[in-house]
C-alpha cells in the first residue's frame, strides 16, 4: 500500500440499521475509523496505531502487517472480496461470540474487554473484521468509543466527506444539489463554529486563571515583605524603648541616692544643732542676760516671700520619684509588648 493517506467512506447496514462508515489513514502509522448512525446522528470513533493493529493480529495467531490489514478492511467495507467481511457488535454480542469460540482459541477474537455488561463498555461498539481461511475464520475486533460531542477534527472529516458526496451527486444529476446533504453540511458548519467558540472561551478562561494565580502570588510575597518590615521596625522600637527605660532607671537610681544623701545630711545637721545649743548658751550668756541664741542665717525666700522648707522639698522630690517610677513601669510594659 502507498504511504499516501486514505479517506474512504461507505453507506453500510448492520442488523437492519443504516450507518456511514469512514476509514482514514495518516501515512503508515495511524488508522481512524468513524461510524455514524444515519437516523440518530450518534457517532462512534476509534484511532489505532500500526503497533496496536499488528499486536491484535499477532494475538489471533494470524499476523498481518499494518498495510495489509488496512487493505483487508477496505476490501471488506467495499465488499470486493468474499474472504473478508465486517460486522458491528455490542459488548454483549462480542461476549457471546467469545463464549462460542472458547473451545477454539486460535479462532477467537483478540483484544476484547473483560468488564461486566452495563459498565463503561456498554455504549461501545466493536467493528469485527472477519478473515475466512481454509477450515477456519479469524476475527479482528476494533473497539469504537461512543462520542458525546464530536471533535472539530471529526466534524471536518465529515464535512469533507459530505462535500465529496455532494460533488459526486451533482455530477451524476447534472448539477442538481441534494437538499439533505446541504442541510447536513450547514448543520455541521454551525457545530464546528460553536466548537471553535467554546475552545476560544476555554483558552480565555485558562489565561485568566493563570493571571489570577500570578496576582495572588504577588500579593502573598508583598504581605510577607510587609510582615518582615513590621517585625524589623518593632524590634528597633523595642530596643529604643529599652534603652530609654535603662536611662530613666539610671536617673532614678541617681536621684534616689542624692535624695538619701540629702536626707542624711539634714538629719545630721539637726542632731548637731541639738547637741551644741545648750553649751553655747552657757558660754555666751551672763547672769541676768538673755541670750538670743546663735546668729541664724535667714533662709532664702521663694517667689512668694516664704522660706523653703526642707521637708517640703523632700516631699516634692519623693512625689517626682514616684511619678518617675510609674512612668518607668509603663515604659517597661510597653516595651514587653514588642
């Protein structure tokens, strides 16, 4: 067989139901089989590599090369030979055939499924190519999957077939068009356009999903950067507040030490004044003389004309110390939050 592609379609009847059976090849590597029921438009398709074809023929014990198998299939659907023919079976039909041939393994079909009826194979069809040899028959099954929504490629092949049929009919009828073929062709064009629009929408949705994913990833990275910056800023603020608290604590300690020293000095001065006062009166005062006491230096007056009281100053310093301690506690509490 030549390496040129084959595109062949025939009207064929299986068990009283009319179908259109198409056989196409792509070089010497791929065989495509399409089956369409004319009354309902239901379609079944199958694509088979050359390796798959040669494997199933080898399992039957009657090996055929890919090119030979394609020629046998074309001869069968065109009814050019009595030694080959095709039949269409359901899963139940195929299981019955296998049961009848169970006693003769060399003549049984190859590659048939083994799942229970009513399962995923219930909607499949099996195109059986039968080759009659001396004293025996060999069955080659080709599984065809039910096609809910025809692909754009399948519809294009159907359009090409309809155009070819239409051209042949026009030639035979001196250019008189077939209305039925025209309607089918127009319907297929509409379905092909809808399929292309659906594919375009799907691509647009995929691009939008990719864009949203990229945006969410960028937002996540930005949030992580903001969180890291906040942590760094918080640590710096905590260190600064801790340093300020240490400085205030040092000032408080120095102030407390100065206050304690001042209080000790005041107490020592008062005690010393109490010890020296009687001796001075005895030494300086004569009989009949009134001693007014040692000369006392007038204390400096404040802005209101009143002399400052050491106890009042000590009370004021103590109040300021308490306020400073309270501020330090609040600063320490604020620093612990960071």
